[in-house]
């Protein structure tokens, strides 16, 4: 899963790490790993993990708004929703 794609970032995000590390953090969160565990595993500050996940959330919303217009969502899986609706933020 690739979250960091340069065309989706408007220049407001400057990573002091590689885009692949951002992707790894976002992917870990989507797979149910909590922020504290990600922080320990990746040896990153908890605040950095939290900030990156907030950025991933905003850009996921932007992606969905752009590419999913006109589609009616008939079925959602609760484990996928949990990551984006308050479960992690």
C-alpha cells in the first residue's frame, strides 16, 4: 500500500525521513498496530507517528473525495473504518 505519492502532497508536508518510512508507518496503522507500538518498533517519537498518521488521514480523505465521487458505498468493513473514524486519532 502506498500512501505517499508526491502528486497528492501540496508541499505542506516535508518529511525528514524517506517516503517509504511514512508508508510503513501508515500501513502499520491500517493493519491495526497502535501509535505507541509503531513508535517503539520504528524508533520514532510518538508525536511524529501521530502527526504522520494525521497527515495520512487527511490525504486519504482527499483521495477518496477526488476519486470516489459518484459512487454509492454499499458495504463497509468495520475494521477498515476503525482506523479512520476516531479509532486511531
